[in-house]
C-alpha cells in the first residue's frame, strides 16, 4: 500500500504537477458552486506553492501584503517551516499562521 507523498517530500516538478491537478479540481468545484470545496483546494494550492519558496526569504519583524486580501498586511513574529506566524495589522492582534506563498513582499520605496 503506497501512501501519498507529503508536499515537503516532493520535487518542484511534482509540486507543479500537484498544483495543476488542484487547480483543475478547484475550477470544477467553482463551476459546480461548491464554495467550501473550492476553499479547500485553494488552501492546498497555497500550501504546495509554499514548499517551492525559501522560508529564509521571509524575515521576522517585516510586514507583508496578503495575497487575495487587498489592503491587509501581516507582520511576521517568527517562522516555523513554510508558515509565518504573526498578526494582521489593524486587526484584533490575534496570532495566526499563514503559508508563505500568501505573503507579498512590500515595496521598499515607501520610506
């Protein structure tokens, strides 16, 4: 009996194949009006993309935009694997973890 590979065990090629498959499933779920299933596939896509990025590129103390949530910003407190832990700015200050693929580097020319 073979088990499914974890994203952390996949090559970039395998991750790209997985993302393509998940996008297809997400498209079908959207066409069928299955919002909760669509959300699950979107999260899986974000996770798979995170394993193709270098967590060392994301620094505690820095502020990032949040993909899919315009006008929202996230300050990293610490990193744990492909997750950035911190809080949304202007929010309730609750600690949460976001996959790094959802973080958008802010332009440094806003000094």
